[in-house]
C-alpha cells in the first residue's frame, strides 16, 4: 500500500489488518493528533467527494457539517483522548455541500505518555437508512392530510417544554359543526379539502400564537402558553369562529362550515410541572366546554367555568365511593379476546376493569380510572387486577382452555411503584401461572422516562413476562426509544383503525411495517367491520381485537367463545 505521507509502522500493520477484514464499502481515514489528514482510502474519497490530494495535509474539519452540538463533539473528544474507541453516527458535509450520514468508529493510538498521536476513522455510508428513518418520523409526527402536527407531535411538544413554568395555560378545543353531513352529501374528497382549508386558516391566524395540532377527524387543539389574558383569548376565539365560517370554494361550489370552540384556562399549580397529565386535564375541560357550545347551536365558543364546578363535585363523590369499592367487591374484570388474523383463532385476551357502584351505578372507566390514579388507589387496585387475572388464566389452563397470553393494562403510577415487581413475583408464585402467559401493557408516555422504564421492563423480561405498548401512535415514541427497549408487542390505537379510509391508513401501515422490521408483534385495536378486518389481513397485521370479534365479556361468556374461536 502506498501512503502519501509517512505513517507509523504499527499503524500501517493495523491498517492492513483492518482493510483486509472490512469490505469495499468501508471508508478509512487517518488523522494526526492535531486533526490533519494523513491518509484516506478510495471509498472515503467517494463518500466525501474530495480527491485524495485535496484531503491529505488538510484539517479534518473540512468535512464537518456543523450539525452536531458542541456537547456531542466534546463527548467524542473525551472518549478518544482517554484511549477509548468511539462508535456512533456522524453527519458530515461533502465537497459539493451535500450532507451524508456515516456510521463511524474512531480508534485512537496512544503514545508512551498515554496521549493520542493518531486516529483511524472507519466510516460506512448510512445516508439512505437515515433518510428512511426521517420519513418514518415525519409520518409519525405529521398529520398527512393537513400537514399540521398530529397527536404524536403534540405529545413531543409537551415533553420538550420547560418543566418549570409560571402563569396561565389555555387550551382551545375546536370541532367543526355537522362535518359528517359534508362527507355524506359531498363525499370524503370534499371533506378532506375542507379540513386542509381549515388547517390553513388556523396556521394563518395562529402564526405566532401557541401550538396547533390536529387530533383526528375534524378535531383540532390550540395551546396558548404566553399568559394571554381572558380578553385576548376571547379575541383569538372570535377570530377563529369568524375565519372558519367563511365559505370554502371548491369545484365551483361554496361550502359553508362553522366551528364550536371550548376554552379552558388554568394556572400551573405551585410546585407542579408543565406535563402531559396537566395538559390532558386541560384539554378534557376544553372538550367539555366545546360540547356545551355545540349544544347551544354551534358557531360559537364557550368557557368551562360552570361545568368545571360540576366536574369537581362529581369527582369528589367518585373519590369518596372509590375508597371502599375494593373492600365492597364493586370492581370486576371483563375480557376482550385477541384473535390471530391469519387463522381467526383466539390467542389471548385483554383484561379490562369495570366498576358497579352501589349508589352511582355503572361508572365508565374513562371517568374513574383517572381518579384512581390521582388518589393513589390505582396501585392496590392494579395489584388486585393482576392477582385476579393470573388466577383466572391458571383456571382456564387447568380446564383445557389454552391461550398464548393474558394482557393487563398497568398504569404509569403502578409501573413506577417500587413494589410493582415484588408484588408481581408474589402474584405469579401464588397463582402458579407461568410468567410467559402474562403480558403487561404500558402506555407510550410511560417509556419517555427511558432510564427507569427500561430497568423495570428488563426486570419483567427476566421474569419471563411479555411487554406491549398500548394505544401506539397516540403518544410520543421515537424509533430510538423503541430500539432500546425489549418490547414484544405494539398495539395500534383504535382511532387509526376507525380512520383507515383516510390518514389512519398511513399511520397503521407505518406501524405494521415498523413493528415487523423491529420484530414486534402488531395488534390492531377497535376492529368493528369486515372491511377493516380485510384491510388489516392484507397488510399482514398479526392480531386484532374489537367488537367485530367480541365486546369485553365476563368469564363465562369468554369460556363459551373458546369453543368457536379457541
């Protein structure tokens, strides 16, 4: 090998060994301690589009893209100056100004004093893969129809906000009035046109105010976090009502729409953080206010003040009754079958909590579960659910009703509780259920705390318990998060299955494809029609659940189902 400059003999020998072991797609460059390029092979020249003569003797910074933070570069420097090999992905700049990604390994060579005097840098071009990942990320975070941020991007935005904030946060929940009639009378193409026009008007009128996203269907959310006073908020709402009632011109037709807007404003309580839970509560109140405005005829906005008092009174009553509900055996568990879409056999079931109160009657899960989480009772109730479900699964097995797994939703609060793993071990021992038949379902929000969640997930995997991400696609899970966690299953949220004839199709396809590439099992929730089923079969989605197969049912009813679908 002829090198343009003199290199250390040991480096030459090591270089020959490396090039012998690597394929022709590997770029290799050698730099000295001051960053001057001493050697580059043909593949490296091809990657950066410089001739060899242009590289030798020049500073390596000529290929830096300036895309990385100073902290990132300091981490590389710290590692290599200590004599450690650094591996990672670096974005570089080619001679023509284009950027390319390289999977990079930097090997330092140390002198007798323990300081690096030369580096070998080994590069593989991964630009195509990174572009694919960017496309997937874009699909995951952008509403394909309106190009507004979607639920995922909304959750990501919340996650990236400063945790410590003062003042008032305001949520505006927007829903078009009688939008279904537009789809029914003019077709979905017209409906899509209207939604895109609405999104454009929202962008135009909220250009420098807050964060706007499409939640799905004809629902949009706006968050104002600049401490706007009530008068300013009213002016913003008036403007939106006026702008969204202007006619939409399409194909020589004028289509008129109106909008109902619900508004909820709350100060961040002292000592609390700007969080997903806080915003979700705010949105829930704004959603309720929107429905009140709609009941009054629509084409207007309303605040949540009066209703908020009713909600607080109801929540107080629920909280009182809930404290003894477990002792009074008011809670029960129902099961919704999970079906193999290829052979239509039951392969599992999801356990769901129900509450029948002595005074209030049937209380909906979406009403009582947030209160369970708020008052801390979700931990003992969650433990009871796990014990009940594991015993039931063992009973089914002993009576010849075999399923691959039983799935239990675990609240983020229970998941983070220090007794969660010890309690689960005790439950498995007492029920004699093999851990491989249990699957724990957690939300996307749970895994945002990657350090703590990965520790608990690994403990579950050590036990033999399976782990799934529930309602996937509605929260914030980047590809990097998923690749770090030993997840077994992704469950596509029902909202995307409901919307398969529109942007839900793109999200569903993306999740199915991504799940297969990462070797996850993929389950579609909320299958209600033969059309949805046929579509998911065509996409080779592994499993599904929903009213098409069965509503959530009791022990006796699901046992009878084993005869038909088991």
